[in-house]
């Protein structure tokens, strides 16, 4: 009999979502008429931007005609999209990023999960706590996890993000070579400012570490002092890889499109003390494992950079921002300390005194029929918090906020 890869048996994060589903299903069984509202949605729910839909219809027509059928595209992504990305997402902000440093994929999760494969298994990975779980899982599968003891993997370096430090991590202690930073952050909603990011870039330059900068929620930034890209920081091209998604902007959630930037300046060390280009290694990775994001979807993503597309995306973002405000206001009125929601679709709320994250989850399910994500399932430092998201419809978000306020009044 073939043998299983034991590293898969070491994964823990699926437990949170399984447990939420189990509790929700059990509640539905005992309360068949319950009208549950989910405020734990992680994906965009606004419909596809009309300009993206139009561009994709046109692309289907092109593919349906002989002579214009584009066939299999380049693994790295079509040049038309990579040029639009370089110009609109980076050069317009003064970042010197060129199309050959951009790799288009079928969603950011693929890139952020796989990028660690071009690094040595012996390199330590650092993650913030609480955390977006794919950072942890992909490293556990790569053998960088170690034993799971008391809620933490022994070989990962956890960077605690406490309320007292605005949920921003301090510098690591164990010389990690891979550092995951997510800004605006999922789950805490915190956004790193220029001086925070400058500190991380300086640290990475000093130690030789590489920053994996997850900017999936960059479009949600509203405050002027928050960089949209890590490459707005001097020297970041030597030390950082950036990841972006179209899921919550152009509404491409289910259609799948994202990209990463691997700068040409970024070098990794070989065992023989030589240097090798990370950009070249990622090209090899993609050649070996990926065959490109579909032409149709890439045309949809390209449409998000037209004037019309930009306006439509802003309209979708405005709806999410309004939802975030409704949730923040409900928390404030109910006396819960809540964070995020300004540069981010995520609201991180402290639970009432004396309760754990799961106890508050149970309370909200039972008394308000609202589902949240218990913070303790997103990391040890998440205990005492819940995550609420602005991705439901405005009507259901308002209804959930009213129910929460009523339930908390009676607590
Ligand atoms: N990064 C973060 C922090 C996310 O929250 C998500 C989506 O939930 C992703 C990446 C994945 O993005 P995509 O839909 O492009 O795979």
C-alpha cells in the first residue's frame, strides 16, 4: 500500500470552519425556523463589475471565432494584463515595478500558499498571531511546522499582535527567513503605516529575511498615510514579494484571479553560497506546476483598470464600507471595543468581559442568530475577540447589527 504524506495529518486549521459549521447545523436542527445571518463571510459578495462582465463576454466571442482563439496563454499571464497592473497598481504610486516582475494566477491563495516552495525547508517562517490560516497550513505541509503543542506549531515563529500595540507585531527573535505581513489585515483589520513598513523592510535587509506582503485588501484603504504597496518603501524590492487579489474588487471571487510581484532584485542564497534570482525560481515553479489563468478571466481583470471599471469597483467598495460602519456602530452602541473596518472589510471586536471567543459565538448564535468567527480559532492571541466581516448584503448586515444590539442590551 502507498504511504500517506504525514504532514497532511499535522494540519489543524480546518477545525475552526468545521466547528462553526457543526454548531450552525446543530442550531438549525434544533431551531428549524431560525433565520441565521452570516457575518463570517471571507469573500466578496457584490456582483461582478459590469465592465468586467462585458470584457469577459467579448473574450468568449473572440474565443468562439476561428482566427481569434488565443489558445493556451503564457504561464506568467498575458502581457496586456501585466502591463495594466504595472502601470495602474505600481507605477502610478511611484513604484518601479515592470511587467516581467508580475505573475498572474488563478487567485492569491494559490500564490501565497505556494511561494514558500522556492525557499529551503530549513528556513523558519514567522506569522503574525492571529493569522490568515493558509500561511500556517502551507508551511506545515512544507515541513516547517514541527509539532502542534498547546495550540501552536513548535517550528513556526509566532508574532503576537496585542490590542495594546494596535494589533501590530514586534520584530521577531529567531531570525525567520520568511515573514508574512498582511496589511490591511485579515482578521484584525489593522493597516500598517509607512513607518511600520519601513521598520520591517530595514529588519529584512539586516537579517536577509524575505517579507511575504499580502495586500489582498489594499483597495479598502481610505487613510492617506497607509501604503497600498510595500514597494512604496525604499529598498523593499530587495526584500519583499507582494500578493494581490481581484476577488473583492472586480468581484472575480468565483472566477479566480490574482497576482504576485517577485522583483528582479530579490535574491536567495544557495548551499554553495551563490545567489539565485527569486523571480527565476518562481518562473520555474510556475512552469512546473501551473498553466496560466484563463484568457477570459484575465480580460475581466484588465477591465478593472478602465475609468468605468474603477468607478464600478469604488461603488462595490462603498457598499462594503457602509456595512463595516453599520457593524462598527453596533459594536460601539453595545459597548464592545471594535477595531478595523476603516481600511478593511474586517471588524475585530473584543468579547464582553468574562466570556471566551467561543462563548460569545454561542451567545450571538443563540440570542441573535448571527454567525461570527471566534478569534481563538485564528490564533492564540485571538482569544477574547471575534471577527465580523462586511461582506454580507446591506439589508442583512443591518438586520444582524440590530439583532446584536438587542441581544447585547439584554445580556
Ligand atoms: N489573502 C487574504 C488575507 C485573504 O483574506 C484572502 C481571501 O480570503 C486571500 C488572500 C485569497 O484571495 P483569492 O480569493 O485571490 O485567492
